[in-house]
């Protein structure tokens, strides 16, 4: 049994192993031994989402198909009549056009200029009766009719166990002996790390921190099936954020449309209204304001009598605020790195004695061309594309400034451009200092709010599990985090000791 993060890591390892080649250019694992991967787990835990992440991170192709939407004809192809000669006689035989699925793989290879990728077949065990034999043949032989999946492409299939879907089909032993079956389970801690990156609503995170048992549930009641999934919480978060921006009231009925368990939906709806009340009282945005910031100790006194729910909401609000600021800094740093790379190219060209205007023009044209290719190949996220566009605009602005200076003084060259870049780095440095200050302030503030050591340890645990924040701390340091982190270590040691005692008692 694995969680979704472990499944993602294993799929990446499998793709790397299946596409590894020896010195002669042959695959180290022969195609016939490259077993398809079969992910079996509850719906809505992110099986489809990790495929997109893997394709983007590994820079490979991805073709997705939900098989409940397809017929045998779309998978195998349409029959066509062909004339063939056997034993000196001509016969009319039936052949098939290329499978729509296989054709989509070749189309992906052509459009994205990739030779390797993942073919993801979702709801593999919910196919129609006519398509089932074809899909089992494909899992076993990697062929649809007479057309084979191209080398370098890994099959990953996914399905839901029978307890979640009454229309599923069981795989026989022959099929299971030819695939790598992996059972996936819901894991709140893993989802929380993902949710923080995706900026899931603070009320959702605070509620689930309090009641993790409500993160993922499927149960039968007299009125029918009741269920709560990770997908439901994420989609609810998005609608809450937009409703708040538009000042549209959030009702229990709205929550029930996403959280399909009446008891949990009603519980969260009440918690959400309480969260809105708390937010107005402690004004989280002021906590990060350098101009209006209040003394952390004095501000903390206002929350000394607050309950755990209010403190959890505050923790999540602070963590999300820090994450946004850290992410902005990381994007700015990527922007500066982009400028630096272009300056390195310009410097190299300038050493050759070319006219500086020509160099700048060539740099801009070359960069636009490279960026367009990467975008067409689907190798850039939205943020990466925007950063590259900003870098291009910066060089274009400097070229315009240089033209304005040409008639006044001697036309500036590379040292002038380098000085302009240095001024940009000072802006980044100030932004990083502000984030570091906000991080120090947040921990000091929570220390004043959380009288019990366990509560502060929980906040530090949240920070420790946040990849963006920890990357920032490793690079820039944070004395308050390191100092107060001793509480976290003590808390973890205490929990480990408790578990050891409980395990010992079970053996008696």
C-alpha cells in the first residue's frame, strides 16, 4: 500500500528504468519485460494529477484516456477490406485502421517533439463488455489490433476497487501476472503538502487539521452512499475563494454540493462561518504589514484565550501568507537568473567585436525563438512562460533606453547593461529580507499565542512540511526557527517514546 506521493516517485523511477539504454542504444529492460503499471485506489485522490506532474517534471509526453468514454472501434480502429495473395490465390481480408489511442500517441510525439512518454488509461476496469478483451490484450501485449505502442512509451493504467464502483471488472490471474499492480490509499499529510502549494483555502486546511478523519470517507447510509474525497475539498476551496472575492454568501447547501456527506458538510459549513468571524477580528494581513505591524507580544495577548480551532486557522493563515511571499521571491529569483543567462550570451557576443545594437537585437530574436519552441513542445508552465516574457521585456526596455542615450553621450555598452542588472538584484535582496523578517515575526507571534509547547510545535511542523518555506530557510537562514525548532524535536521525541511504550504494552 502506498500513498499518492510514493506512487508518483515509483512511476518516475519506472519511466527512468524503462527508457534507460545501453551503450548500443538498446533498452536495458526489453520491451517485452516492461510491465504496464496498474494503480488501484479510491477516486479523487490525485491519480490523474500526478501524471501531469510527472510529464512536466520529466519533460516527456503524456496522452490521457478515460476508457469509459470509448468503444471497441476507437481503441482498435475501423475495419477495412484489403486484397492479399496466399498460395497464388487472391483473397479479401479484413484489416483495421490505426487505433485512435495509438494515433494520439504519435500525434503527441510529433507536436511536442518527444520520443518518450506515458500513456495513461483511466478507469481501466470499467470498460464496456465489448472493449474489455481488447484492453486486456493491450495490457499484455501493448498492441491494439495490429498496431503496437511506440518504444519509449510507458503504460500506466488506473482503476477504482469494487467497493467504490459497482460496475468494475476483476482482472484475471493471467493479466495480473503481466502488470505491476500498486494499491494507493488516501493520506492527509501528503495531500496537505500538495494543498499548501495549491493555496487551498485556509478554512479547509484548518478544519482538516482538526478533523483529519473527515478528509476522505466513503460510507453507506439509508439515504444512499455518502462520500468525501480530496478532489471534493480542492474544488470546494476554489469556489469558496471566488465567492469571497465576489462577496457571494456561502451556504451549507453549496458545501453539500462538493462534500457529499451531510454531517461533514454541515460541520464544515459551521466551521467556515466561524473562520470568517475570526478573520475579521485578528486581521491576518496586518500581521505582515511592516508599516502597520503591532508588537507581536501585545497582539498575541488578544488571542490568549482563543480555542484550538482559532489558533489552527491563524497558523494556516500565517503559513499561506508566508508561502505566497516565498513563492513571489522564488519567481523573482528565476527572473533574475533568466536575465543573467541572457547577459552571459550578450557578453560572449560582445567579446567578438560585433556592434552592440546588433547583439541586443540578435539576443531578443533568438530568445523569442527558443521560448516559442519550448512553449509549443509543452515544456513550460504558465509561470515559466511569464518569467521568460519578463526577461525578454527587460532586454527590450534596455535596448530602448540605450537608443535614447545614444545622442547624449557615448553609446553605453555591456558595463552599462551589467550595472542595470545589479540594480535589479538589489530589489530581489530587499524582497528576500522582507520575507525573512515576516518569517521571524510569524514564529515570534505564534510563540506568544500558543501557551502550550505542543501548539507551537504544530506550527513549526507545518513550516517544516512546506517545501517552499524550507527551501527559503535553507538558503537564507532563520534564527528564530532554528531556536524554537528545539520544541519540535522535543515534541517528536515525546511522541516516539509514547509509541514505544504503547508497542511494549501490546506485547505484554
